C-alpha cells in the first residue's frame, strides 16, 4: 500500500480508523491501529457519560475523559492519534479545544460542516484539521470559507459515502441513489479539491470512507483519486475495539436484512442493526421525560422517542435490549473477532494481491 501523508504526518498504511461513539473507539482501538501504521481515532462523543457520575457533570467529565483517553493512547503507541468531534455536539468547542491543548495529531469533524474549526487553533498548535463532507459542493464551500476567514487550508478532507455507519449526511432518498455513491463522489471531490489546492499552492489529500471493507475496495477507491481510506465497521470486530463483547457479537450474528436505516433523534438518518429496542420505540413504549445531557444541538426532547446518548451508551456496555449498534452497510459480512494486527495484515495482503492481478491483466 501507498503511504498517506497529511502535512508532516505520515501513515505507513493509508487507513484511518473511523471515530465511533459512544465508546466504540477509545484509546484501546485507536492506539492499536496507530501502532500498525494507520491513523487511530478516538471518538469524543459521549465521553461525559462514560467518565461522569451524574448528568450535571457531563461537560466537565467529557473534557476529563478526552484528556484521559489521549493520555492512555500516547502511553500505548508512538503512532498517529486523532480525535473525532461532531459539529452537532453541544460541547463541540470544549472537545476541539481539549484535543488541540492535548496535542492530538489531527481532528476529524463532521455531522455538520465545521466552518469555524480553524478558529480554535492556538499559536504553535500542531494539530491538523480534517473536515468530513458528503459532496463536492460542501468541500468547496468549506475550503473557501476557511481560507477567506482564517487563511487556513484543510490538512485533509474526508468524504463519507452513504454506505457509512452511524449518522449519514444524506437525505433518505439519496442513500441508494447511484449519483451519491462513494465511487461517484470521490472523483468529483478530488477534482474540486485539487483545483483549490493548485490555486493556493498546496496539496490536500482526500480520504474516502463508507462501505469500504476489503483490500480490493481500498485499491479501487484509491485508483479513483483518494489517497487514503476511512474504515469503521471492520475495526468493531477486533480484540482491541473498546466496546463490550456483546456489541461485537451483534455484528457477527447480523444478517444483511438486519441492517436498517433509522430516523435518529438527532435529525439525521442513520444506519444501525435492528434490535428489540426499536420494536419498543415503534410501539411507543420509549419516551424520555427530560433531556439528561443536552449533548446534541439538534435533539429536541419534546419530540424524541428516546435518548440517543443513553441508547448508544447501553449498546457500548453490551445492553443491547436497551440500545442499538450503529454499523456500516457491510457489517453483516463480519465472521470473526481478530486482532487489529491480523486485520491490517489481511487488508494489506488483499490490496497487494489485487494490485498484482490488475498489473498482470494490463500486460
């Protein structure tokens, strides 16, 4: 595989482990991926629940939790460690400032356009900034906004296609529309980002994610211009994934028909594994009485059928009867739990094997 360069950061394997919350990708998974040459990513979502003793402590506990996860990751690896911070989070600014102060290598930010992300950089900060977008239009808008207001150019851009897990940046009718497929989006975004980079004498690598599952998938999407890939689902079924074993087993047990698109209280469609929890939601048996955390800007407790933070936290703890697992479109293909080292090795072998096959056919 080719290396992935983001400024002065160099990942020997061009794989970014997607940030997965609540609690699915913490220091354990992130440091394991970083140690194998990829970019490990800690999810900042819900750290206040994991580290807090009561809802009132949510924001302070989130800051404390991110500091602790970054510390643990740094103790475990000398590799590249990033943090995922969703724009939709009410403590977005807290998490960004903390990641920068604690010298995270890179911040990945989506679930909304992080138009003001460069404003949080402090003098001498080394943290790279990589927005997550779902269209060429959004990529151009963000690049121009950052440069005009902050004289800052994105260090990398991640494009997430509609086969990704968790919250999706698409309307429900766009999810299965080929015009919005990752294979369609990547060349469009690479072309626009390359044009912008040429205008400002810089290079912005594009990283593609959403539905990428094998080494062959990695090869094919990189042939379309991506310089790296983001993978989340594949890393759930690893020994080092920070989720409860029951969460991982739900992927192993899943069938294709168990994966569904849900309407999240956050106001976005999401991809998740079907569970008895959703049955109770549909029957009207779930209804929050109050918002305990005020964790998402767009979540309205008066119209929400359940508290998404508690649902995702329960799933992380293995209590799937009281929550659910987000997943990518290919989660049903999971067959076993393996180490991050084994997974990274198999992906590299698949990539190399397919590359050799293509070269052989071209002769």
